[in-house]
């Protein structure tokens, strides 16, 4: 079966069976985006309700009769359909549909998505662990950090929300000491310029690899100002970005320690390829965000010279994978690239 001669025949959204993937908790993703052609099915799951609804009510119709292999053309058409609303939630919905079409393409071709993106994809992808719900001030935090590090991840990332500067520095130093190596820190957009300026001279590279998302907004003006007032602060950003025209100037002028965009939130695998190229061109390392773990693994396997360790969310990723067969589990700080066609998983029935 030649995928080049195949067009998308049907797009639908399914609610995942809570008897299989549940019991659900608040915030869990409960939907799958499904694309069909020539008796084959491509799927991306799990997806949140609002982007799934946008696919079901609007974007799915635009994708019908489009060539399965014309990913760039489909992306342009979907973004044009959304017009001025093609940011945030719109990009997320486009990304979910894009990933389902890549899964369908791989299944029709009998190849993993990574093998569609590259002639020689890596067979193992490095991962780093993030545990953003762990309170580092709790007495049990030391054992949790040590146990996580013992699993062999490339490095670890922990949340440090807005607090007094001395407390932020103390907790970062404790985490690094428990880990026996520098750690990444996620500020979750809560620090602001004032706190970042206070802690910048105190967070040395042997303690903190980078501070991710110190500002509530990810824009060129904010991060240019932050860079000017906090000499030496190693920052990372990317997951909140939804436009390449925003990402490229940020990369060129702010030069983060890491670019941590999400492979679905940015618009899908098709768009992610150009973001990887933009970061590579200016020499900024990429560590793909873990919300879209499976697409991120395929992208990192296809472009190992452009993408480093992928984020593995210790608490949330196992919950998301309950809905899937053929799940990916880290082993010694790596995950094996699935050898099955498409993205390599299927929705459990």
C-alpha cells in the first residue's frame, strides 16, 4: 500500500474507556483523536477535552480528503482554518491531529514515525526525570530525589515555585546535594524579575543546570530584560510558545540554556521539525517537553544531533500511558524507540 496515493477518509474523536484507563482524576486527559484511511487507523492519545472538541467540530472536516503524506500542506490548511485563533488551544488541537496523521502514515508505510523522519533513527533516546509535584521542603524529599537519580536518568528536574530568595537557593542546593549532580529547576512561571535577580548570583552551574520558565509570559521583551538584569542566570523556556515567529527571535536574542518546547502544543511533529532546526541553527540545546512524550521520543530518535534528553514526567506520564498498549518505560536513563509502525502504541480497549 503506497501512502502517497492515500487520502484521509475519516476523522473522529473517541472518549477513552474509563474502565480501562481510569479511574480518572481532575486534569486527566480522556480523549483520542482518530484518523482513518484505506482500512487503517492512526491515533493520538490521550488528549484534553477542549482540543479534542476543536478537532471534532472544526479541524477534522478540514483534514478530509487531504493526502496522508502531505504533512506540511495539512498543517498550513489547519492553521488557515483557525486564522487568528491558531495559538494556544488551537495549536494544541492542530498538534494532536498532526500526530494522529503521522501515526496513520507510519502504519500505512509499515515504519515507525522516526523512520519516516530519518533514514537512520537512533534506537534509544536519553530521558531526564521531572517530578514537579514533589515538595522539596518535606522530610521525605531526600529519599525521593535519591531514588529517582538511582534510576539512571540523564539528570533530574524539580519545581521551585515563588518563595523567599534564601529558601529557593537552599532548596536548590539541597536537591543538587541529594542528587549528587546539578539539577534543573522549574519555576512554573512564578518567579518574576525581582526574585530571579536576587537568586541569579547564588545559583551556580554546579547546583542548577537551568531555571525553566521564571517569567509568567514567554516573550522576547521579558526575557531580553531578564537577561540584561541577571547576568549568569541559566534559563530555559519554550513550552508556552505557540508561534514560530515568537520562538525564532527569542532563540536568537535570548539564547536560553535549553529550549523546552512541546511537540504537540507547538502544532505537532510537522511544526516541531522546523523548531528543532531553528534552535540548532543558533546553537541552543533542545530538551523536548514531556507532555507529548511519545512524539518527542520519535523526534529525538530521528534528530539526535538536534534534540537531547526528553523530559519524562515521573507522576503524570505513567497515568497518561494507562490508556495505551505498547507503552514506553525508561530503563537506565533511556527509552527504546518502538519498532512497531506509526507512533508504536495503540489505545487499550
